[in-house]
C-alpha cells in the first residue's frame, strides 16, 4: 500500500509538473514574437521562464526515479542473478542514495527557509521572489527520497515491475 501511495504521488506530481514545460515554452515563443515581430521585448519573460524551468527540472526527480529514467551504470549488476542484483541495488540505495537524498532534503529546506526569511529576489530586470523555487527544491528532494523508499521496498519484495503500474 505504501509503494502504491508513493508511486501515485510521484506520478501525479510528474504529470502536473510536465504542464509547466508547455507554459514556459509558450512564454518563450511569446517573448520571441514580441521581440522580433513587434520590436517590443518583454522585461519579465527571461526571468520567469528561467525560474519555471528550474521548478520543472527539480520537481521531476521522483517521477524519473519511479520510471527508472535516471542514468544507471549496470556493468556489474547486469551479470548477476536476479536475487544478487536486487541486493546489490538495495545496498547502493543504502550507501549512496539515501545519504545523498537526506542531505538534499535537509540542506534545500534550510536554503529555502533562509531565502524566505531574507525576502530574496532575483537580480534580473524584474525582481522575482526566489524562495518558491528554493522551497520547491526541498519538496522535490522529499519526493525523491520517498520514491527511493518505494524502489527499495519493490526490490526487497521482488516487485521490480511495479513502476509500470499506475
């Protein structure tokens, strides 16, 4: 049940966040038309699309892990039997992934809260608040961490194909 809940959460977040790509692409097209067709460039489009892209990029980490889309080096594990491969992958999560994810969660939370407390803004022509993007990093780190938990549970329970279920 916890695997399904985590997988569903990251699936929903991934699908909702993917719409952001359409939004920032439309903004870029709008800015290009304004700049080159009407000779009236926008002051805000570059800064807004840069932040939207950052949001898009960080928020899809859990979704990518759910669908096994991250880069993998499986030169060693591909030669192992199924059980040995699963336990090597679990060890990899325990030794590398979880410590990284924990540092990512805690540091990005501190980073975002400091930005919010300081009222940090961008340095572009339009001063946008930075803390929403920095707090999104903390949310993304948490989603990545819990998706890692789901993946480890799948490996332990032998449910490797569960990431294809929706």
